[in-house]
C-alpha cells in the first residue's frame, strides 16, 4: 500500500480506538504507537494488506495485550457491514432461530445421577431468551427435588447476557444484581438482574456446583462468575478462558476492520471481572474429571450431614459406584481366586484374569465383577458385592449392597 493510504488507515484505527475502546488511556497509547511506527517507516515495505493488518495488530498488542482485539483485511465482510438490508436481516434471524431450535437452545440432556444429584450441561446462551424459557424451566423443574445441582459449562463458549440472567433467576428468592455492562459505544450502563419474576414460579434452593474448563468463555464465564461471587455456587474444574469484554468489528475503510472490545462486565460484588484472568475455581481440578469430583464432594458432604443409616448406605453405594466407573482400583489377578465359590446360587469364578458371577437363579446369567476396592465389586446397576472373611482369614460369604440401602448377607456354600 502507498504511504498516504497507510497513513489514512492508521488515522482510522486511532479514531476507532479513541471513540470505542473500553480503556481510553490504553487507546491513546496505542494510537501514539502506530503513528510513531509509521513515522519510522515500519509499514513502508508492506504491500500485502493481510500482512499489514497482522502487523498493525501486533503493534497494538505490544502496548496492551487484549485477546479480543485484532485488525483484519476482509473487503467482502466490510461491505456486508455497510449494507443495511432489512429483508436479509430477517432471513438471517429466521435461520438463526432454526439453528437454535435444532440445538434446543443449548440444552440436550438432563439427568439425575446416583445419590439424587441433578446434572444439566448448558452448551450455549441463546439470544432467543423467551423462546428458550420453556425448555429451561422444564429441565430445571425436573431436577428441582435433587439434593444438589451440577451445571456443566465446560463446553460453553458464550452467548447472550439476557439468557445468563434468565438462568440465574431460578436460583435466587429475591431480585439480585448479576452483572453490570458498561458500554462505550452507547455511553450507557445496564444492570442485568437475576429476578424471580422471570423464573416461572420455580425457585431452586439446593447447593449448586458449576463445572468449568479452559474452553468456558464469555457469557458462560459471566454466569459462573456471577453465581460464584453471589455465593450461590461453587466452581469445580479449570480456570476459564478469560473473556469479559464484549467485542465487535468496526470499519476502518479500504476493506479493513478492527475487532474492538466496546464494553466491559463489572460484577456488583467484586467490582471487577475475569478479563485476562479467567474465573478461578473454588475446587481446582482437571476439567476432564470435574464432574466426578463434584459428585464426590456432594456425596461425601451429604453422608456427613445425615443421621439416617439407610441414607448413609445409599450415599456410600453411590460413592462406590462412582469409583467403579472411574476404574480407580485394580485387583491383581493372583488375588482373585480367593473369592471363587458358590454363594447360594451365585457362582463366582475367575476367567481371563477377571472375576465373574453366574446367577443360577436367573437362567445362568453371567456378569463381570468390577473392582471398587480390594474386596468390593460391582455386580450390576443395583447391587455391589462385598466379600467377607471368616476367622480363618478365608472368604466365608458376601454381603449384597443394594442401591436403595438394603444389605443382604449370603453365606458361601462348602466353605
């Protein structure tokens, strides 16, 4: 590009920064940096517009590292931003709604896990808040009798702040400030509230655990951070991506655009946000194991709080089932033989270095026994086996631990 055109572009970048960037002091330094580099001839030999855009972006980042800010050369997209076509906008909105409905507004599963723990992954925060409300209230109402709720944000890359406050509204009994967004473009401040009036008569008072990962970003971080700072949820997982500043492209002319953060989220409790830092988990753990970690925390806490023996057994069963699914324990093949025998029609034997059970009362149904610990094994989704030692240190029987808290002792025949 010629020097006059490059100078015109840099002046345009400086104007956009001064007018729209959320940090005026940084904007002034960035503009000064580009003007200085131009006078030094930094851009004189760059003829490729894409390389010029990349270089301008690097020079801006050298003043202040902002992951949302970049310069790009895209004449086609710049033209689309200039052309205002109401019909095209309506078509695009209709297509976006079709996509949102296909994805059920970010909800595709709701589940009650062992131990009466609610689990719901939320994959996005749709902009079609009112259309999404029936799906969300139905999902959460289904989980309303659980002892605790796990909301999975590990794969949520963001979306609408309106939907963030909508989801938050189900967890507060009184109108509560959630997030304030300060907008330089509009020179305005807007407060998003968690409001029971928007919750369709549903109030969820159980403990809440939110799962996060490095991929949790933007609006998903907003929800996680707002719930955490309001002391309404504990965060389990990895530190999130660190994007608290809404950004959009601004035209620079000549086919160039700059993506600029034009607003920032401010939490009413911390008076700050998670930009560049991420939401820090209360219980740090690798995101891949965050669900199991949250389940374990909920179950062990519940066991400490209950005075009912049968409830403790049910909760302990759920803990053991969780461990079995994680395959945390391995029993050496040489140690399995001592469990072999006939336990009143339950024939336990070793084959291919694994323990198996043939149930003669159920048509010789064969099931593998998977270890939970040294002498505990899963039989199926309802029963665990605990092998019992006699006075001679040999296996004398087993105890069947049922999912509903029952225990059934079974003697070993011919011991």
